[in-house]
C-alpha cells in the first residue's frame, strides 16, 4: 500500500485546498443560479471559479504550494 500523502502530486497544500474550495463554491452556486434561471449570477459564478484558479496559482507562487518554503506538511500517523 502506497503512502499517498508523501506523493507531491496529490496537491495536499493550502494553495490547492483554497483553490478547490473556492471553485466548488462557485460551481455549486452557479448550478443553483442556473436552475433558477439567473444568467447574470451564473456568469458571476464563472468568475468565482476563475478567481479560485488564479488564487491557487498565486498562493502556490507565494510559497504555500506542495514544495513551497512556507508549507509544512502535517504528519499523518
């Protein structure tokens, strides 16, 4: 059995989690607004999803990515 947390490809970092949470909120809200036929708010949510992607990239470049200097992985004992 492999140790998935030791693999840097899984993105277990503050930058990745922040990006995913923001994008999930944008997709969930966009789905609700699409169902309620509110196209303007659907496009706002598309912007939120794009913002999540940009935010994750900025945080990774600021050192909060998997191999960043400000990220310290937690032990999973």
